[in-house]
């Protein structure tokens, strides 16, 4: 539920701080006073596109903040997104004079996408041209699915899989000759590489071994000379080190400073012994092996020849072999028309299963929705009229299921229901949009006032009707007001209205007015009660505020609204405008 709305330098509002309560709130005022400014501000706080024109003339920026009760359905999302989780939810938007904006959720920076995700849990706004969306098939289908609690995601996913498999099959058929040629080319290349059968580390191993064998003579000569110098020569290093260590030991008792030197020489002697042993072992193993060297020459030549043929380095051949094997397997699968057809058939079967599930839910919900809207029509000046929700089967699979949804309307008794798009009267369209909106909202709330679970869109705590009652009058206006008041028992309802009958039904009343200060026009919003409210309803009736007749009529309308509220329903505490706010 919306608790508070703050505006600063927004359009023609310099400063505004309003609190809202539960139930049904109405916003009224003279034409052009800016009644819809509050709705526009809320839409910006909920992620609508911002423009520089929303900044009040002469100001650097505009600020909008909206405080809501935080719905339980958002707790997990807020935590996962890194926002503070509290009993209240504060959405804030700042727009500068260049049209750049920043958004915040509970004090932390947020993206517009995140604001819109939050909005889905908070508010539904129905504008005065809401009927226009009822002529679009997708919007009509979404309304029915919402009422039926249908999750259309599985059928859409099944359709996407079927469409992908169908496209792959069609592509394979069209490219059959091209695929065959490509397969032949890859198969020949693989056959060439398979003769070599290169392993991952083989090239590095054979080049190292080849380098060793090709320099075996030099390696053996060098190693033999080193062995002579270390241990086998007449004056080898081992003898010299040993003699030096012995000479120092004879005089070490006279100066302790020689002890480290003796220790170093002993260590050197041990290392030289190890080196001599290693050189001797190496020479015992060393072999010129010209036959192995010739084998390595041949193997390296094969590697290099194949690498040149495919314009790759020898090190790349093992990876290239794996790559071609994978590509050939993919081509084999693409050329397997029978296998591709089976994928199409399997995907279509999955889509049909999901589509049947959706169709059954729609078939059950359609007459129920039609009956509820028909009942609402009787109270909206369309007595005897009928509303049908028709399901029209589609010949081919669709992402939304096996049928499209169409709204059919008969405006009065005895007439044949026709598509809603062909209903000529703008007044009828507005009333039908109102009937659908109210019916949809009522069906999303339980008799105990708690919101029922909806799959298509989360249940919201606030409904706003922005002059949706345009073109309505007389006794129909009475019904509109009563419908909204009754709806306010389950969810918070706000209506921007020009109808006194609707205004009289409000649990809370706000008036929007313009005033000029120092040559600048500003808009102010004031909560009304008592005599001030009666005077505003009287103005809406078209009479003078001081007219006794219009005041009496206004008092009568308000009294009747209280009387028909019935069932002892208690309105929430009256909202107020904070001190100093305008």
C-alpha cells in the first residue's frame, strides 16, 4: 500500500508531502489543475522514462519519493539485489534539467529495470485510455491468463524448442548438398591427420629427443672431459679440494676462523663426488643410436609436412584433429534428417502437452471471467448486456498456446456479441474497461481481503484509476463510485475523477488546485473533510459553492455513499498533508 508521496520541483509542484491511507481515495480539482501530476510522479518513481520537462522551470532538478508497505513477495528479491529489507519500501527518483536521472531503492542506487521489477509488486495503474489495450490480442490473452493463474512460460519455452528444431530441419534439407560436400572434405582431412595420429605432447617430446640424439657425439665428449676434470684426471678438482681441506685441518686448532672454510670445502667435496657419479652414469647410458635418430627424423618430417599442408604449426595438429572430429560429428547430426525430424516431433509433443494444460485452464476461466464482467456491466448502464471471452483455435503452434483470446460484447439485451474492437461508443469502451479492471482486481483478492496468488503478475496493494470514468454520468456514475468503494475494502484504491458521484464515495478526498505566487503558477494538493469536502463535491455538481441546493445535494451524495458502504466497514484514519507542504 502507498503510504507517502513527496515531490520537489516537479512540473508545477514546488513542494508536496502527502500521506495516504487504506480504502478508496479520490483526487479532484478544476480542469487543468494538475490532477494527473501525482500519477505521473508515481510512474516516474516506479521506473517510467524521465524527460527534462518534468523539472520545474528554473530549477536544477526534480525529486520524487514514494513510500510503500514492503510486500512479503519482495523480501527475497530485495535481499538478493543487495537492498535493505524493512517494513517499508522507499523508492526515490532524481531527474536533472538535462533529463538525466538516478534511481534509489531503500537508499541504495538502483537501475530503472529494478524499479520496474519492484513496481510489479506494488501498483496497477489504469489510465483513461485503458480500453485501447483491450483491442490488442496479447493484452487480452494476458488478462485471461492472469485471472486463470496461468504460467505461460513453459508453453513458450516448448514452442521455442519446437521452432528451433523445425528451423534446423529446414536448414538441413536446404543445405543437404552443401553439407555432404563439407562432410567429404572434413572426412578427407581427418583421414590425413589420423595417419599421423598426433598425441598432445608428442611434438615436444620428439623434438627434445631428436635434439639430444643429433648432438650425442658432442654430449659424450663434453661429459667425458668433465668427468676427467672432476674426478678421473691426474690433477682433478676432487683431489685439489680434498688436499686443501686437509691442509687447513692441520692448522685449524690455532684459529677458529678457519672452521667455516673447512666446512665449505667439505661440502664442495661432497658435491663434486655427486657430480662425478652423475657424469659416470650418463656416459654409461649414452648411445649414438643412429637408427633411432633416423626414426625421429622421419616422424618429425611427417609432422612438419602435415602442418605445412594445413598451414598450421606442428604444435596445433592435435587440437586441430579434435576440432575436426567435433565438426564432423555436428555435420553428421545435421545431415541426419531422420534424427532431426524426431527432434521436431518430440518438441511438438512437449508443446502439445503444455498447450493442453494452458487450454484447459483458459476454458475453465473464460466463462467465469465473462460472467463476472457481465454482472459488472449491469451496474454500469449496460443492462441486459453480455460479455463473452472467446477462445479461437489456431491452426499452427503458437508461443502462447493453441488458441488466441478475444473479448466479445453485446451492449444490450438481444444483440449479438461482437469483438470489442468493433464497439463504436467511446463511453461504452470506457465503462467496459472499468468493468474489466474492477473485476480483475476483485478476483485477485480473497473475501477476507487478502490477495490471492497470481502467476501472471504479482498481486498488488494499490490500484490507481486515472480518469478511467471519462464519458460516464448519471446513475452509471453512482455505480462506478460504489464499485470502487467496494474494491477499496480489499486493496488500496485511488481515483483521479471528475464525477461528483465517484468523489462522494471516497473514504479519503484530496483536491488539486493551481495558484499563482510572484508570477509563478504552482499546484497544491490538500486533503479535504467535513464542510470543505461537501463544498468540493458541490462544485463538481456544477453549482456555486455557496448554493444551498448544490451543498444539500453534495451532502446527500456523501451520506448515500456512507449508507451503501454497508457491513460496518470502517475507513482507515484520514490521510493528511504534512505541515508546510504544498
